[in-house]
C-alpha cells in the first residue's frame, strides 16, 4: 500500500478535553421557581422558524430552526430504481441523515455512522405512511437531511423538515408529518421539546434509572394518526402513554407553522410562474 511520506503524522480527528471530564456537580433540569434552564415552562416548545424552497437545485426543500437546532432537507426524484433493488409496483422512499462535521460539540465524521443510519431509517419509516407511494411505481424518492447545528430534539426537527420538503416537491401526500420530542425525568417531570443539555443520556442519571428516558413521536394531524414512535430509556407504560399524549399536543401546536409555511411557498411558486409566463408573452 503506498504511503504518503509528506503527510504530517497526527491524529485524523480531535476532541475537546471537556468531553472526557467528569462533571463535579449534577446539572439541575429545573430552577427553584419551576422553570427550565432557558426559562421555559415544562410544556413549552421553542419558537420554530420554517421555510420551504431554500435549495434551488432540488425538486423540494425546507429549512427549520428551533432555537439553535438547525436542519435542512432536500428532495430529489422520483427516479428509476436500480435493478438490484428488485421490481415493485410501490414506490420506495430512501432517507440519508447526516450531521455536519461542525454541528455537534464533538466533531462528527464525514462517513455515516450507526446513529445517522438509524436516524435515516426512522425518518423514512415515518414518511412512508404519509406519502402516496403508489403514485410513482418502480421509482425511488431520495430524502437528504443535514443537521447544521444540534441543540436538542434533532430527530423531531428532521421529521417536520423532511415532511415539508416532500410537500414542497409536489409529491402527493395523505398528510404532513410533524415531529415532537419529550424528556422524561422521574415520574413527575416531563420536559417537552428538550434542549441539548436536557436530553437523556445513560450517564446523566444517577441512581435509579426508572422513568428516565426520551420519547419522539411523528404525528399526522389531519388523520389523527401516529406514523412513528421512538423511545429510549426505561419508562413505565402508564407514564409512556402520558408522554405520547404530550408529544401529540406539541405536534398540534407546530402544525399551524407548517401550514403557513406551505401556503407561503405555494404563493411564491405561483407568483414566479406568473412572472415567467408574462416574460414569455413579451
């Protein structure tokens, strides 16, 4: 194997020393007044900014911001599937989920890791029930999700962003998909739309780990159905059911933002088409 002798022999990746320092003080999720660290109530969601049609080369695209969580999505296709995929009268939907190298506290790798593959599978499984796949048989729809900055609840933001991008692409859908996450800390504390410092990690729980975890739901608001549900940690069934209802309530509150975003995108496309027709007539 050829060796590049001019290459500097140094590690290919670096990490901040703080990542390996054990916390000397337990981080509290709530202040004494019952507010969270960012002064939100337990059931408050962060302000959401959503815009469709941000990537001109893609058939459909969307960009979402939830505080410092920033995700962009692009849609390509439908196009003919490869022969090795096999014959199917139903269209297929494939999602590629990727963290930008600078999006997290530690530098991410260019190669897709297991976490990103799992995220892509969840997004694809959540979108499939909402998309009319039978409308493009023997074809494939490609969804590319890129996380620009991770400040918590990335999967929920990716679900909403990908759904808006598919709708912006003009793909027929039964309903849009809206995602919402929740952090459960004990039997009584439920943090809706958690930030990065509030998210559940196995090392963040001292002592009894029961009823500590996170829940993410993908909701179809018009059909009143769930298309995906993901849970990490150990949560009792009764408490998990309450968490699910709170996630659905969060999705319902995000739905007007999605609705207005798609209306504005449709008006922009109609105006652009009208101007193009006027120029052709001249």
